[in-house]
C-alpha cells in the first residue's frame, strides 16, 4: 500500500519526519547464513554507534532519535531478522559490523535490544566499545516461563489475529502521548501489514525465552572487557519495574546508572533532549 494510505490522517509534521528519514536512510541488505538482514547506515564521525531497537524490531522506529547523534557518530541500525536464537541474532549483528569494516562500535540498546546487547558483549566483546542498556532486564527464569506459556498459545493463532494482537500490545508498551497516538497507530498498522508477520512476532518470543531461560550471566563475565556501561532506567517503567532494575544493576556493579523520573518505558522519546544529552556525555 502507498505511504499515504497508512499515514494520511497523521499530522503533517509527524508524517513528513518519517518520510524524510526514510528518504535519507536507505536500507542495506546482507545475507548471513542464508538469512537476509536489512540495516540502515548514516551519520559521520570516527566512532560508530550500533543502534539496537526494542520489540518493534524495525530500525526506523528510532527515526526521531537517530538524527540527534548522526552529526557526531556513524550510525548502524539493523532491523532484526526473523531468527529464533540469540546466537543467530548476535552473529547477524557481528556480520553487519564486519561488512561495514567496523572493528568496534558503541552499542545503544533499549528494552528487547538491551537483552540482545548483553549477549552481544559476551559473545563478541572486542566489537563493543561502550554499552548503554536502556530500560531493559537481566535473565529472569520466571519471566522466561511466562513467555513460554504465551508462545504456546500464540503459535496456534491465525496470522491475522496475531498481527492485530501485536499492534495493540506494542501500542500499550509505547504508551505515546495523545498528540502522537494517531502516528503510532498508523506506524504499527503499516509495520504489521507490510513488513512483519507471524515469523517475526514468534522470533521475538523465541529470543526472549532463549534470553530468560538459557543465558547464565554473572557480575564477573566482563572482567576482562575494557568497555564501560551506562544503565538508564525510569522510576515508573511499567514493563521493567524497580525489582528488575535492581537485579540488572547488581549484574553490572561498576556501571554508571541514571534513573529518569516519570519518563515511562521509553525515556528516549518522553525525555528525548535530556536522554541524548546523557548519551553524548557518556560516549564523549
């Protein structure tokens, strides 16, 4: 469907911001072990940021934020391929960096992307400079069991029903302000009509279960890694609450931590200027 069919009712400034971003950041394709990966590149600078988005899985979900760092950093932002393990996911990311001749990148990772990043830094530590973990979680077995139970039910659903459910779930997670609600409903409608389907939705669950049940982390894992970590939280994160945040901080006792007040699950959107000033300072 044409872009206008999805975004015709969206306020013009929001619609055009996405259109201009897509015109500027064209996708690249790389085949890794028989799987096609798409990723965006842009920006300029001696240092590179590997930008890992959350459960939306699509790099252009960060279309408002990527330009805020692109003046000082080269940006590589992948869509997640529909693979079913974190080994495959992180191998794909490493292959993208190699294809772009990037020996080491800083990693900016939020929510589901933060889980991917924790595996990436353990499997490919030399490729990771500094690591920013934003509103994410450590492995928690009880959570993994819940995801397992959910996936058993979801795997048997018709694809159309699964797509509609994903739209509603992610809209609730994003929790956009009222003036952006129409935009995000349009974005999710396009995403699950044109770009992602059942395989992508179940891929997220497979990888969440892999993370929660199969990854065994300890505070000593990164003893020999030379990088630094910034953990960004929000005091009213409805997805990962205070107990989860405490567990994450205990896993990375030397990390710098910043907690936003009242910023919800997506402080990079709700406190965009403050958030990216913090990121710039950490990466400087």
